[in-house]
């Protein structure tokens, strides 16, 4: 199953991707996570990406296309993959089509999680992440059992630099301008399914599984 999880920042792409990994045993490819790992490790890529990410701007297309091309050819993608946070621009989507054509792995479905802006801002400003395993928490909706400590791995929990107010507003603007046009792009291809992302996390997952039942 080859899936794109699509939606604005805070729509729940990462949250649902993790549940899909557990359920279907196919990998999550989150370009945000890949970039953040590079920032943490201080790689050349991470240093170049950090300035864009902290402001809530997109990292240049060429960088992302290179990352995705390599990642999709790794053996764990053989049975399928979940793209989370890629593509985010029309050139990225065009490049993806070429890559997937070469390896003969067409996208089955684009799951578009729809959530209004006020709810997105609420979710993002409350989000906390584990610095070790990447698990996601929310101060209001799903806090960790022990404050500041990850339930899963005991790692330290922190707030992403781009989850601060200014960067969040800019990420929403960037989404509308550069990423939202992909709704039309995939809708024209007949592979876009829009879901109500405002429901409870497990309800959204149930809806996703109902859509994916056709492809399993
Ligand atoms: P990225 O890491 O992809 O961030 P994003 O798209 O802004 O998305 P988020 O991770 O903020 O939201 P999400 O949809 O995953 O929501 P989550 O599940 O965490 O990208 C970061 C940056 O990297 C970009 O700004 C850019 O600079 C760069 N980048 C990445 N990819 C790129 C690309 N392709 N091209 C160029 N640049 C790129 O949920 C959010 C919160 O809500 C959590 O606290 C969660 O617990 C809670 N929540 C989730 N679902 C629900 C629910 N149903 N009800 C209540 N709360 C919920
Ligand atoms: Mg995410």
C-alpha cells in the first residue's frame, strides 16, 4: 500500500502515520522527522535546513526531492510506504511521480486530513515531542504520564522551535499558498480522499482504515 498523508500543519499526519505503521507494518517517511534528525546531528543538510524550518518556510525542493528519491529505494519500502509531509509543492509532486514511475510503485491513495485553522493553532501550540523517539504529546489533549518525560522511551520531551506562535502562523500561510494546490492536483487524478480530521484520534484512524480496506 502506497499512501500519502496530506494536510496542513497540525492536522494529525504524524499521529495517524504512527498508527498506520503499527497496523500495516509499512514505514512512515516523514520529511519533517528526517530534517529534524539532521538538525539534531548537525549534518550539512541539517544546518542548511534549520533556518527555513525555524521560520516555518519550506526547505528548497531540490533538497527534499533528493531525500525522498533515496529513501523510497530502501528495502523496507518494498511492501509500501506512508509519505508524511511530502509532497508539499507541485514540483515535489511532479518529481515524486517520476520517481515512483521508475520504481513502479504508484500512489494508491492521498488521505487529506481536514481541520480548521483555529483547531490547528490550538493543537500545534500544545504539542510536545520526545527528543529521543519522536513520540508526539499534547499538553491539553494527550499529556505524558510524567511531565517532561516520554511514556514510551523515557526520553526528554521538548517543544519544536517552529511550534512557536510566529512560525505557526507562517506555516499556515505557506501551506495555503504552496501546498494546498496539491488538493486539486490529486483530486484530478481521482486518488484524493478527504477525511474529517477534527474527530478524536481513534475515530480518524477508524475512518482511514475504512478507506484503506480497499487496497489491503
Ligand atoms: P513537518 O514536520 O512535516 O510539520 P508540519 O507539516 O507542519 O506538520 P506537523 O508535524 O506540525 O503536523 P502533523 O500533521 O504531523 O500533526 P501531528 O500528528 O503532530 O515539517 C516541518 C518543517 O520541515 C516544515 O515547516 C518545513 O520547513 C520542513 N519540511 C518538511 N517537509 C518538507 C517538504 N516536503 N518540503 C519542504 N520543506 C519541508 O499532531 C499535531 C498535534 O495535534 C499533536 O500534539 C497531536 O497529539 C494532536 N492531535 C493529532 N490528531 C488529533 C486529533 N484528532 N484530535 C486532537 N488532537 C490531535
Ligand atoms: Mg508531523
